[in-house]
C-alpha cells in the first residue's frame, strides 16, 4: 500500500480488508501522521453516525408506509 486513500479507510472501518491488507493498512497509518489523523476523524464520524441513527433501527415502521407497501403492485 503506497498511499492511504478514503477507499482504504472505509474498507478498514467496515472490516472489509483481508488480514494481510489490514496489517499493511495499520502499518502504513502508523508511519503517516496525516493518515492517522484522517483515520481518527473518520472513525469519530462513524461513531457519531451510529450514535445519531442507530436508535431509528428500533423504531416501528410507520403504518402509512406499511400501507403503501401493501398496496404496491408486484413488478414483473
């Protein structure tokens, strides 16, 4: 890995890197203060998004949305 990109950061935070890729990423970030700061910033963003929006996952689906889905014709 020559340069840390947003794609690398996103894959890392999503747990989508192989073990070897993860190790390479972590070594690269450890040696690059800018990459380390960017990773910390995006890790905080992910944390904040979960804090803000995870509670929505526990909310019931509004009845009017369910009704729209019930009336929807199957495609085909």
